[in-house]
C-alpha cells in the first residue's frame, strides 16, 4: 500500500465504443439503444490516432504517478484480445490490443498500472436484465424492487444464466491478470445489491478476489464487489464525484481511500458536455483530497480517434504546471496532525517524513494570513520560488477606525504576504516545523 499512499495522484482512462456516440458512457442504457444499432459503433471503431506513449507522457507531465484503464466497461466491449469473446478491439477496424499498448507505455514512463473491469455487461447474452439494463422497460428502469418478477422481465431473462456469466468473468479476469505482467490495481465496478439488482452472490465476488490475489499477490483491490464487511475483500474505498471534508472512517477506523473524479460531467468522451472544472478547482480538489489523507484519480475520456481532446489536454497541462513546482505539497503527504488547523481560505497537507506543512491558498489573502501555530514554526517560504514568507506574532486586535482598536479574537500569528497574488494558481506556503516544538509531542 505504501506506493499508493505516496503517489496520491493518478489518471483514470474511460475508453470504449461510447467514444463514438460521444454523449456519455451510459448512453446505451439511458437511450435504450438496441444491440443492432449499438453494433454500428463496434463496426466503425478505429481510433487511428491512438498513441499510448502520448497518453503516458501526458499523465506523467500532469504529475500523475499511476493510471487505470477501462479494459471493459458496462457495454461489454473489451480492449484486449480476449479468447472468450468476439466483442473486442482486435475484431474492429482498429485491430490492436489496447491493454497491451497501455501497460507497456505507462510502465515505460515510470507509472504504476491498473485495470478497470466492469462487473456489468450489457452485451453478454447470459447477463440477466435488471433495473440498469438497456433492455429494461422504461417503466421498470432504475426501480429497486419488483421488476424481477414482471412478466416482461421474466421473458427477457429466459435462457440467460448468471452462472455461465460468472465463469466468463473469471476467465476474462484471469486473462487480464496473467498476460500483462504485474498489475498494481484491480478496479472492479460495481455492485447494486438487492431486489432487481446485483451483489456479491451474483458476481461471485469472493472467487474474484481469491483469483486476483492468487495471480497478483501485491495487487490493490477497490471496494465495489459488495464485500465491505469481509476482511481482505477490499483494500481502498472509492467515493465518486464527491469532495470529502475530512478523512473517512469505516467501522470507526481510518482507511485508505481514493476519490474518482472527472474534469467534466462524464467519464467517456462527451463532445457537447460543458461543465469543465477550472484549473483552480482542479488544484483545490487535488490538495483538498490529500488534506483528508486520500488519493485523487482524475479521469480522461479519449475521443473516437484515440486522442485526448483539447479541453482535457488543457486541464492536464494546468495540473502539470502546478505540480511541477508545488508537488512537494502532494506526494507523500496526508492530513495535518491535530495541533495544526488550516488558515482561512486554504487547505493544509503534512509530510510526516520531512516534517513540513503545506498551506495551499485557495483564496489569496490581502497581504497577511492569520494562523494559530506560530510557536511551532521555524521558517516559511512560498513553494513555487522558495521566497521567504515572514512571520509576525500579532495580538488579536483590529483597527476599527478613528484611532481605535478592538480585541476580536485570541492572539495569533500572521504570514506576511504580498498584496498581489504571484503568477501561479493556488500558491503554496511551505512551513518548516520546529523539531520537538512545545506541545508537538511526536510530531
């Protein structure tokens, strides 16, 4: 687990047939697209500009330390040359094993590699129709109970056999975890247990975990197999599209976690989607995640030509410019120890090995920034250029005009900063903590 918590920042890549309709990776079920219509995308899948090395260079330049590729998403299309299906990239006009090119290129760039595998499969003939399936009638779709006994569903599921589908999944997972060398992460997605859904028994989750750990003993497994209550059933939790405000607890204990997020509102390439986050939002999300002791994996949805579109490239470049000079606030860092509270308009990370605090300024103050741990500070500097930040102890007084001062809070300290923000998004104050500072205990 150590490499994972040291890395803190990774790239998710959602790539599949849904890049061609370019209107959300769930379009097949959202629009109830019939199989024969969706098959057009299979027959025309030809990402001729795909270059896994370019993807890997973009990830590395953005400051990412690992990457996870969707080997198979919910549509059932496989990006590798699986012996168990014809529904795969090597049978399209493109004709290449994308998983092989991905793992080779990202490893060559010094990045750890992970593979995402969807438990859901809307293409496989044995995968039973449930509330999320494209064949589910609109009147039953998304409803969490009752649908499984509906006569129309019973008819649709006649001849479908989840036991055969489980065997298919295990065979494909064995291919992915035995053909491509060391795989660092297995990202399984996802369970929706209960009536008219699917959970651990439908997937054979225990067998999946046992197989993964046998084939790849050091692999990390996410928590979406519906095994939350079983020791060894998962290694990290995965809050999705949600910004946490504090370190999450499971059963009252802190756990390893990774939040998966998108640059915009879709995971697959979505041509007309326009809710793209600004560079400041992305940096705040990254730093805020680390400030809660977690990892951030940011998603890119390549186009049907196999490239990152200009909006994704611009976002990655903005993150790269920031991590290049401020990466010390991210890698190897976690949430700050109890005596330290983040000043207003900032999030704060802590590197326990170097004993340095990092105050990431999501709002630029007007020349000074109050904080309450001044007697613990030896030195401070702006991280992007190593310029000193002076520190001043100041009583809790404020000038209210007319020559009068009023006590408004306890005595505090201040970082003295320029009034004008430096030309960098979300500047960082690097704070060197005194060794054995009073009240610091073992910090």
